C-alpha cells in the first residue's frame, strides 16, 4: 500500500482497527479457552461485516481492515451494522469489540501507517469512553 501511495496510484482507502474489550478479565475469570473463543468470534464478526476487505490479525486481540472498493464506499453503513452488533453483544453479555476508523488523506498521509495510527487512536479513545460509561 505504501508503494501505491508513493506512486500516486491510490486516492481513497480507510483503515479500521478493532480490539476485543476486557479480554484480560475474560481470561482471568472464565479461562483462556473462553478468551480464545472471544477472539475467534470477534474475527468472525469482523469478516462477515467487512466481507470485501482484507482482515488482518495484528495482535493478540487486535484486528485491522483495509477498506477499499465497495466496503470503502459503504463504510458508514458497515460501521453502523458493526456497532449495532456490539450493542447487542453488550446487552447479551457477549464480548464487545471496540473500533476506530480513519480515512486516507492524500494531502496529509505519506504512508499507510499514518492512517493506521489515527484509526488506532480513535479506537482507544472509543474503548476508554466505553469503560467510563
């Protein structure tokens, strides 16, 4: 992606970063098997929601999606669907996944990592807000 940015071949894409909330608590109180299942379930939800985009596991309970094409065009609807799924999970006592989305700005971004860092920052801000509610 960085090469495509450098070559001016990409004009629009987004990055969504996801993180499973309270995984340490799940592991400590319910066991690592339940925590591992929460990670698999989160990945499944992300993959089903963003079916036209590559999904990457970037850490133990963190995922990233690169939005291009239809998923980029429909990102607001997809993020709304995902947020509704997380509200339902919260009501049902199921694991909740925080997310943050940032869009490529060709005037500002010289690499994908800057877009990723903004998405990650937004995700952590949302995660902190959710814990304070």
